[in-house]
């Protein structure tokens, strides 16, 4: 049973526009959420995170929104740049435990 | 960049042979993880370690074993490789436990089992 779901395997966006990547989770015990970015032939790298006590966290062009009642989070990238083209994984976990669960990933392509 | 290396980076082997993948870190982080990445499944945790000689199972541990005799090294062994273990394997490290601490990933090992 996939506890963290990214239902869009791919997304294409024009350079300069907003990219919105979505993630849904089922486990109500999750209280911390992260986004990782992965380029081909490299390991994932941390992008941004949010605690369940917040509903928004912003870091430069990247903003993560959390809707706890809907068990949904989204990553907004504004403005999108060609260098943002990568696979984005969301992950969720519970404080006090050792690990977190990753989603299946969304491949973002930013068109120049 | 966190100092994490994985070896080998690529390996082709035959069904039934043993395979060991190595993860080496220079960050002195306590926690180490092995994941596999497969299309349609994302990243799935195989095993993790919370200290020297302290390890535990993840989501997909069947067919895999691990060992950690030194802080810096975390080994993943496939005792008898099967074609279903063809995958890209990533090692990760973190200083603290749990989701509030960032995990840093190695470059990955692409394993093909024929």
C-alpha cells in the first residue's frame, strides 16, 4: 500500500511559468514532509521541507504548501527554469522514527 | 557536497551469484540507509543503520543483508542475486534520526542481474 503518492508521473511547463507538483499521503501519523530533486545519474538532493505545524514554507523560488485535512502537499516553483528539469520526490515521515517514505516521483520538464 | 561514495558504480552479474555493494562516508554521520529506485515505485528503503553493528529492516528487505563494522562503511549484500533485484541502489546518510533531518545521498550503483 503506497502511503505517499505522486499521481502525475510527468509534467511539462514553459520557462518562466509556475510548476506545481502534487503529493498525497494516507498515514495521519506523518508530521514532516520533504521534497527531493534528482538529476539523471545522480543521487537525490534535498530541496525543501515542512512540518505539520505549518501550512507553508518558502525558500527562494520554491514553496511547499501543506493541507493536512486533505492529506495533500504541493511544491510550487516560480519562475520555472530549464535547470529545474529533474525528477521530484516527495517524502513523509513521523518524528521520532528513523525513516521516511518516498513517493514515486514526478518528472518535470521545463521548456525553454 | 556530503562525502559519500558508492562502489561499484555499475555491475552486471548473473542470477544466483552473491553481490556486495559498498557505501563509504567521510562525514562521521551516525545513520546510514540503503534504498533501491525502480520505475513506478520511487525510492524504497531496504535496510538502515543507527550505529556501528546496529541495523534494522526497511520496506523491502527480503533477499538483502547489511553490515556495518565501522562508522564510515555500510555494506549491502545480495546473497543470491535474482533478476528482480535489478535496480539502482542508493546509499544515504544523516546526522540525526528521522524525517526532520536531511538525508544526503550517494551517486548510486546500477546493478543488472541477468
